[in-house]
C-alpha cells in the first residue's frame, strides 16, 4: 500500500496560474463582443445577409413577438407548467438564471483552463506519484482543459486571421461559450457515468481533486440547464 502524502501548501506556480485565470475570466466575462474584438484584433463575424422572419418582425415598431412561454400558454392554458411560469417570481428567477449563465460561461471556461492545468500538471518529488490513480475530480478538470483549450485555440486562430475564404467563419461569442460548455458538460457526464458503471468512482484526497469536483459539478449544472431547465423556462 502506498502511504498517503502529507498535505502541502498550494505550489507557487499553481497559485499564479489560478489567480491569472480568475482575473482573465472576470475580465472576459465583463466585456462585450466589441471589446474582445478590439483587444485581440479579432475579425467581426459575418452577419447573415438574409435576416430571419422573427428578426424582421422585431424591427417593426410596435410589433410584439411571442415567446415560447406565451405560445405554450395559449396552446395549453391549464397546464401546470403554464400556471407556474405565470408567477412573476418564477419569471424573474428564470431571467436571473439566464443572465448569470450568460456571464458565468466565459468565466467558467477560462477558470476551467487554470484548474485543468494544475490538476494534470505532474508534481515532482511525490512518492509513488506514477501509481496514484486519478479521481473523478481531476478527470473532469482534465477533460475540460483538453476540450476548452483545443476549442478556444481554434476559435482564436479563426477570429484573429481572416479565414473566411477557406470556409471558416467565427460565430457570435455567446454561441462560442455555449457550444464549448455543452461539449465539455457532455464529456464530463459520460466520463463520470463510466466511472460509476465500472465501480471506479473513488474521489481522492487533495485540493486539486476538490477543485475538479466543483468544476465538474458546475459544468453538469450548465448541461442540466441547457437540456432541461431552459426548455421548462420557455424563453
């Protein structure tokens, strides 16, 4: 049996990476698309030359476009979901959740890079480190790091250089964060599900494992919103 290593303080490099990602994530989350395009020299995404019918209706003064909540209420006026979604407090709660998610996804993505880096970074001078099995927290952090870093690098290249002649056009920033979050959340759900089915769900000790578990839980919470709660909110 491998003796457990004594608890150690957070290494300086790991602390610097985490702080840098926290600051960067907060900065990105509080900037709009124009600010990010100016700061990094990104090209603007091409606008659709043929706007949708809904977009055209929204441009007509005085015209009201019904939300899915309103359409559902007309079709099913006595449904329990209709009754719940008519409560002002529920409506405001859904809106607050949507706003928090809109700001939180960029922050979570950038911070996830830092957590993933410190989770997978080899720690020298640790006895038996090569034989230590990763827990679900570090696996979640590694999955998020690999998928987010690969996706963000590709988006950076596409947005930094004009690759439209080659068929690469950047999407709006909200779509970028949402698509990445959906991909990461699905991969973590699959990884954790396999661990449970294989009987390998054994969280290890250490602050890296704790950070990974917290990060993975947030990714899964976003996945729950995107696949279930968002449809119940009927925006």
